């Protein structure tokens, strides 16, 4: 799921940057002004915001792809970055219902699900899952030093 999530976030970054470039050009061509702000400033701020958010999404995609390649969960700062990306997608999904429609909400929630799935999938796996060997004594989950079950003789 981390690979799929990383690819989807990379695609979303490209789409978001292109969308902001387009919106900036529309504002520039129409010479729209928002509360007296120069249209060129609005255009430039849309392009900068698109670039910054695009880089943010690409960083998150890289974190997910690195987790998939190394088969290890992101830790520390990178885990917090992924969690913030999940929160951003939740908020964007909530806002998109009223502004764009339910289809946009569904897309945002699907991306949110991929991020959360990757975060929970790697945290649920034990750190040494590949190196542990079965004991062969048939003890199962309880080892030989485990106390007997209540009521057992």
C-alpha cells in the first residue's frame, strides 16, 4: 500500500502544481483583484503556494516509497510529516464536499485511507518479523516460562 500511496501522492503533487499554475494564469489574464491586491501578486502567490504544496506532497510520496523499498516504517520526524499529510487530506476532503462535490471528497478520502493504511500497516508489524524462528516446542504464543492458565491443573 505504501507504493500505491507514494505514486498517488506524486501524481497528486503534479496535478496540484499544474492546477495552481493554471489558476494563476487565469487571474493574471483576467486581471482579477481581490480586495485591491495587485493581480500579479495574486498570480505569484498562487504559483508559490502550488510549488510549496507540490514539494510537500512529493516529500510525503518519497517517505512512503522509502518505507516500501526498505520495508521499515517511517520513524520520528518523517512519521509526523506523514500524519500531517493525512490530516491535510482529511481537511481538504471536508472542504471539497461543499466547494467541488462528493467525487472530490471520495478522492481525498481514498488518498487519506492509503496514507493511514501505510502508517498502521508498518506500525502493526513487529520489528524483527523476518528474523524470528518458531521454537518448535508447540508452546505457541505462551513460552515455557509463562504462568499456567487459571483453572489448569
